[in-house]
C-alpha cells in the first residue's frame, strides 16, 4: 500500500501502472528477489530507475537525482 501526498491510498496492484503528475516524485519499494532482497526506485511514470541494497541508499539516490522519494509498501 502507498499513500500519496494528497492522502490517496494506492494498493500494490496499482503501483505498476501509477501515473503521477509530479515529475519530481519517485517511490521506493522493497522487492524480495529469489537471490537477494533489494529496494527499487521508480520514477513518477512507473519506470524503474534504480536498485539499492537498503532503503537509505534508495532514498539517497532519489534525492541526489532531484526526486522527492516516497515509500511504497
């Protein structure tokens, strides 16, 4: 589940097709891969733009690239 700035609730099934009107927003989501656990960073149009080993690294990547990161569950 993900809660937007406007307090809209979006369930996991909707995240893959999420379209935001804020180009500077990115969301960070935990992904359990069969080989390792990772944190993925997605742009506002749902494109995966990075993977990280920790939530902190994922947030740091987003901020360094001028994105406002938000957590997605």
